[in-house]
């Protein structure tokens, strides 16, 4: 980088052009007159130009001095704008982040990730950005990210839509559960063919949980029946099974407390791989802000 004139000398030159004398320029700059004179002389030597004309009535700017002062004024004004912008950014509230997550992730994982993100931001000395968490099924989450309505999405689907990039952040497994009084509660396992004959109560189409189940059944050569009870929330599905005669397949995360309390019973499913990878997704080509990248990193680390 070139050896540049000090900003203080340029400010003195601008002040001299504005006020017409070194003494007035010194007062405006808050320095003594000898200090101002010495600074202007050093600026002359650094530039190799005669900026000051000394006469019986004091010191004035030469023609070159006026031209350099005009250029210096642009520099000083630019620095003022730079400092004003920085001050505005320091005082402004942190920009919000809009994140979308599928239901299981939103209820059981995202709260932990967001708390860790806030702690990490405070440790960095930055005010944590406000995060708005939009809860949808996996298909809708991907649509929000593709449309730019959310910067990041967290999904459970086995596949990711074209136009999105993804990274695995966690692993999960689906399990079948029934009420304790259900005949299957005492079985060692059920196969795919028997599973689809039960009174299935499932999440709606488009949910990651439903997509994973359908893909696993398809690999076993089995399809869901044409008519199944479909509900839009995990809580509703669990309540319907707990108080009825149905069977459901849900994330192990979502039923752990119910199984521990004896409200639901896990039924092993033979011959089906119901493990799944939970992913963070973002739009291909999008320029992610630093806080968004840090949030994605926090999710992947926990």
C-alpha cells in the first residue's frame, strides 16, 4: 500500500481553505498554531508541491493548494460518511433471520440449536439476531427456501428439491407405536405387509415423516393403502393413536416421552430401514449472511 498523507494533515488543509488562516484552521482542528503549521509543511514536503504562500498578511493557499484542498475535502467527506455508516450499523438492531423447519425438527431440535446459536453470538461479542422460525412440513419448507421467503430450511425428506443445496445436520429413525391395549403392543415385530393393514394414522402428504415411510415401503415392494387417516400435526397423530385403535409411524424423537410414560408402545418393524438424515437446505447460488452460516454450523455441530 502506498505511503498516504495522514488524514489530520488533509483536515488541516481543508480547514485552512475554509477559514482563510492557519490560526483559524488550528482552532477548528483543536490543535496549536505551531502544530498546524508543522503539519502543513510536512504535507507540502510529502506531496512535493507548494501549497502555502507566505506573505505580510499571513499564510494563504496557492493555486495548487486550493486544488489539493478541494480533493482533500472529498477524502474528508468520504471518511465522515464512512464513520456515520459504521455508527448507524452499531446502533441499529440486529437484522432478523427467517428460518423454516419441518415439524419434528422445529419441536425437538431447533430450540436447542437456536439457544446454542444465541450463546455463541454473545460469546463473540455480537447481539444475536432475532430468529423467526416458520414451521411447515418438509415440502413446504423447501418451497419457502426456493422462493426466498426463508434463508435456511431444515427438512426430514429423503430427497431435496432441485435448486437447493443441502448438508446433513442430524440423524433420526422412525418407529411404529400403538396404544398399550392394542393387540400389536405385545408382538415382537410386524412386517411391512402387516403394517399397512393396520388402522394407519399418519402425517399428511408432504411431511418428511410420511415421505420416508413411503420410500421405505416402496423398497420393500409394499404401498400404503389408498385411504389412511392423515393429520397435520404430530401431537394430533399421537393423540389419535393413544386414544384409539390405530397405529402410526413417527420419529423416535417425538414419541420418546410418551413411550417412557407408558402412554404408547413401540412396535419393531421388520425388513424396513426407517433411519433418516435430517438436512439443512439453502437456495443454490444464494449469498448467505455470516449469521446464517453460523446458525447452519451450530445445527450441524449438535
